[in-house]
DNA sequence: TCAATGCGTATGTCCGGACAATCGAACTAC
DNA sequence: GTAGTTCGATTGTCCGGACATACGCATTGA
């Protein structure tokens, strides 16, 4: 029963690669981090080819004048990123690429900018409203208490791409309309010292209502991609609740998943 | 400019919680893993309430008769899962809940089963076909080379939920139709020793074609949720390419994201 | 009253070593 | 020739300690 899988992983193991590595002990940057960055750069740059062995940890540590735990910490961080695979009794090898980056807690603004498009934002609504039951539950505030509401239209190349409706608890952020149009909501949060921690997302689809269709320049009933998200900071507070709709012809969610080891 | 965010994180720090913890040194289960599981269970169970401090590592290590690195390894694994947050000079505290589980590389079958629904599968097609350019590129095989094709209909409560079309490289798996109907594709892969490593996914939406609509008992032109996925094992081989369509009224993607620290 | 300073505390980083578990390949025996 | 065994190589786990760094708080000073 094991024969199928056992037979195929051919011993196509590239020889161990010798690499120029060095660390700066006078730098405030942790040694393991310096090492992991150099290794990551070498992988990205192609100096470490997929499948190649990294050489055993003990010798690597000796070569760099580091201890084995430090080297292990560097390697482990890259394993967690999905760039390396460890095999007991064999060694550590570079994963056969295709790995770009795992799914991050990214904003649409960052996504678009990374794709080379300069996103434009049009703020439609920027006001304070009493929280509905749905919003209150998501943000963990009292019903009918005041929350900020922001509605935005995100454009690329002059075409509407997404309609974003967000609710933000009061007192967190100075929601300046000009700033909202110049950057993304997440950046504004990070800029005032909020440490984003996690988010709960739901991605679905539905037919566009008349109002939605008009906003996105689509016909009524057209399929829309929807996303709802509650974002939490590291203290556990909900810092944002959003309901977004995307034009599926212009945008889709693309990401990399890693199995949890 | 920092005032907004700085002022809000009130010192609502719950007192340190004392907990019954113990490890079994005769067990083959690693000590750090025993500890992390107990801590996770305590959080899940409510013994460790959100916001409560975990007590310093040194004392915890002493209390358990473990070394500090071992305790740190246990704690770190829970930090990586998003359950705990470390603060230098403060301590380690339980994240303010809402955290269920991060996005995993899960199959629809597992998702449904976890939701308490007993999924049913109907295999529509189970054959071998020459790879189209699209399939060949995704799986990294030669065009027109033979690949397995499996088309399945996934049902819950007798209603169709999703239509799954998958391509699998030859020689990997024994694609028994009965087995495909009894379990999921990922389980079959794991059962023959394939170690799943990562997947590249794209989630979008579109209007149903006539054929798609009929298969899913939807009207033509109805919005569908779509997902394409290429899955890789730890040797970097592509082991599966799939094109799935879901009924958005019956299924949506729901998951938790963590920021990469 | 408010800002600057110092101190205790907890995590962050790093070291050097030890033994166990596992994989692959060479070797041996049948 | 084939199956089983042994053995070297490499990572996995764990220990005990040391010093650095950052945060919160109390104290001090203007």
C-alpha cells in the first residue's frame, strides 16, 4: 500500500551547496535573524536551488562561529515560512519553490499596490452612526453605541473594483477623509501604534442588488464576490468590522496556504 | 499622534492564574508538546481566561521540573497559533479569545465533517485524460501526458453543495471510486504517505454556465463561488490541481488569519 | 502638576553540551 | 538476487546557565 508514494520521490537530491554567509556580532539585529535573512535572500536569488541540501546544522554553526540553537532558530523560521523542509537523518533542503508567500493579513490597498497598480480611493461616507445589532456583536460594543462608519469605493485604472463598508470603534483612530483617500485603513491603524493580531474572515458570493450594481458599474443580478472581516489587535479588541463586495471580473483572492506542522 | 492608541489599552490585566500542570517523562511524547497541549486545553476549557497572565517562564519551568527552553518552546507554539501573546517586561497572556483556528489546508470533506454534517460524495467521472495546457502547467507535467481526472459532486443533506473537478499526476495514488465516495482526496493522499506541504489557491466568483447550473441545481446565470487550487507535497511536487465551484447559498469560506510576527 | 529617572521583572537572545530518534545506504546472510 | 541487519549521518529534544533588552511602576526632580 505504500509502494505508490514510496517509489516516486526519486533521489533527485542536489549536492550540498556551499554559501557565503557571515554575521555581524556588533549589530543589534539578532544573529539568528541575520542568518535567516541571508538564507532567504539566497533562496530568492537562486543561489540556493530548490532541492539542494543546506548542510548539517553543526557544521554550519561551526563555520559561522554560532551555536547550534542559534542556527536552528534561523532555519526554523524559514521552515515556518515554508521555504525549507527538514528531514531527520537526511538534512534540510530547499522546498521545490512555487512558494511565494503565505496568506497574510493584508488590505486590499496593499494588495493592489504590490501588484503594481496605484489604487485610488473615493470616500463616499465618513460619519458616526449607532451600532446595529450585527455591528455591535462583531465589534463587541453595546448596541446603539456610536461607531464610525466609512464607505469607500476602491478604483484601479479608473474602474471601480470594490465597495468597502467598514465600522470602527470610537476613540481608536482619527478618521481623516483625506488620509483615507491617500492610504489604506490598516496603514492608518499601524501608524497610530495599533498592533494587528488576527482577523476572522468569510468569503462568499451573491447576486448584486440594484444599489450594489450601480455602485460597481455592474448589471443588477451580476455575481459579486463578498468578504466580511473582523480584525483584532493583540489586546483582543476588535478594531474593525468590514463588509466588502468585489467585482469578480476584476478581483479574486489569491494566496498560499501552509500545512500546520 | 500616539495618544489615541496609547490611551485605550487599559490595564485590564487579570491576575496570574495558577494551574494544574504536569508532564510525564516516561512518555514518548515530547515534554514541550505535553505542556503546550495542556495549556491549549486549559484555554479552550476556560481555565485560562482571556487576558490572564501565564506566570513567568522561569518559575513555571521550576514548578514543572523542566528547563526554561522547553517551557519556551511550548509557549512559542501557542504564540504561533495565535492563542498567546508575549510582552517583554510584562509577561505572557492569553489572547482575548475570538481565536478559533487559523486557516488550514483543509479539504471540503473535512470542513463539512467538522461542521457535523456527514458529507456524501458522488463520483461522476474517474478516468485518465491527456493533460491540457492549463493542467500541465499547474501540475508541472508535459502537455498531453496522461493524468487522472476526477469529477465529484459533494452533497450535504441530499442537496448538492459543490462540484469538484480534480487532476492528479499518474502513479501517485490508487484512485478507487468507492474510496473516493467514502472519504476525501486529501485523506487518501495522507494514507499513502504523501506529506502535504502547501497549496496555492484562488477564490473568485462567476455566473453559472448552463452545465454548471444543472449540476448544482441552480438557475443558469446564478452566482457561483469558485476555487482553484494546486497542492504541493514536501518534495515540491504538485500532487493535485482542482477547479471547484460552490453554491454560495450553501457554502462560504470562513477562516482566521494571523499576522506574521 | 508634570516630566525625567531609576529599578524590578519578564521576555529575548545566545551559548555549549548531551542523548534519542530516524533515515538512507552499505553490508551481510540466506 | 533478495531480504534483513548494521551503521553513519542528521535532525529532534532537552538541559542549565548567562547576559541583553524592554516594559511598567515608583520615585525623584523641576
